[in-house]
């Protein structure tokens, strides 16, 4: 067994990760395994990798099988370290990594288990992304691409099965240079999976966003009043998805900050505001508007009639931006039951950062 332990750099600070997950740094471990197949009974465990923190510094720790007898030793070494941690983060570990390891534990009649640990499966937490993004899959690499996370590794775990077979073959034949390169690629894949896993802690954070996490820095309309730009920051600083089916999200131009900028199309039109309690209103056909009965009672009966759900509205000409569920008030639409619902953009709106913050939170909750 080879053991590799080295300090590494993560895109996000240790403090951010701690704040996102709500867990003390010294209790957190990220882990990922590499195997020669999906079935623990017919394949081998050749690598377990982990990231944990020592005095705020992220440490990459890998246990690699450089021979056919290392599997049990890898399990012993991993669980010996794991006993110091309380929270285990993984990607699809619930259905693969953990059951696979437990089968290997049983094979060697070991007493190890995960019972005392809080398990966070970021794959399960990321399922909501599929609702809003055109993604080829929910594989880790696809989610990393969504968040603009780059990796050096170019291979899939399936492709690396042959790499590991070739590595072992080259060791036996004494082709040490070839074996060294294959070992590098095998370790790199696990390294990048773990780095990506740490960066993807964001998927655990986004659904829990509140207004306290957002700071509005600028709200501007372009000269033609066709686009509204809202610049904002998230606290703790963390990237948001760079692509959305609903709107355009741009990364900050300042590489040291995680500002986001949302660009929203603006509609210049006349749209209706519908009153909910239409039984309390009259409809004035000539004016094509509804008024409350407390006022409408003074209008001649020939110029008024009881309002119904479809005509109980007033019209508003102005600038509007699209809304998504759940809606903010006041909401405008062309017809009462339209799925397209809008929010008016007024001078007051542009200056009211507290309300703009609500709208940004509304958008982020829509896309996450």
C-alpha cells in the first residue's frame, strides 16, 4: 500500500466550508473511492482518498493499492483515521462508496462501520439542479461544469479501470516509467474528484439561502430599458451556477470576489393587475377597469356591472420583469391564469435595495 498525504489548496476557504455545512472544520472529512468495477464481490478497491483539515489547512490523504494484497490494509488505514471525524461528505456514496466498503469490511471480517457518522451525500443534495438546467447527467463532472469548476483529470472512473490493470501489468514487467505515469493519472482522478467535491459543497448551501446571505451592490437599467442588471454578493462568498434556463447569471469580473450579476430582460408594455376578491368590485366596460364597490356605487348602473374573475383588474403601462414561483407582490399578468407573471420596475424599485434583495433571492430560489 502506498500512502500519500499532502497539504492542498481549495478554491473556497476553510471558513466558508465550515459556515456552509454548519459543522466544525475538525469534524469534517470528504472521501471518495476508486474501484475496478461496480460489484464489491467481483472487483477490487484500489484507492481511497480523503480531504480533512488540520488547523484550517486542507490535507489530501490517499491510500493506494500498489499490489494485490493492499485492499485490507487500505481499509484499516482509512477507518483508523476516520474515527477522528463525525461528518462524512461524499458524492453518491450512499448507494455506491459506503455499501461497497462495507462489503469489503465483511469480506475481511473487520468490525468497522459508518454508524457513528453524519453522512452528507452531495449527489442527493444536487438533484434539484436537474429541474432547472440542461445537463447531460447529474454526474460530478457535469455539476462541476455547471459551476465553472475546472479539473486537470480527463478520464472517467470506468476508463481508469484499464489504467489500473495496465499499471499493475507494467509493475510486474518492470516498466516503471509507464507505471509511474499511470499511477499519476489514477491519483489525479481521485484528487480532482475530492477537490471538486469540496467545491461542490455549494449545492448543500444554495437551497438554504436567505436575504442575510445577499448584498446588493448595483441595480441599473440599460439606456434602451430592455435589460435590468443586478450586481450582488453572497456571504459566505461562493460561486453560483453560471448557466440557467430562466435567466442569465454572470460571474464577477473581479477574480478575488464572488460577486454575481443577474441580467433580466425588461418588457415595456401595458399589463393587468388582478384583484383577488372580485365580488367586492364593479367592472366599468367603457374604461376597461375594475373599481371597488365602495367607489363604484356612485357610478350609474348603466355604466357598471358586477366584476368577475376575468375582468377584475386595472391596467398599468410601464416596465416589467418576469417572476417565478413563489410570486412577489404586486404581481402583474396579461390574463388572470397566465403562467407568465411580472413585477413592475419603477424608480422606487431601482432604489429599494431591500426589495431588490428579495427579488434576487426569489430568482436564486427559482434556479436552485
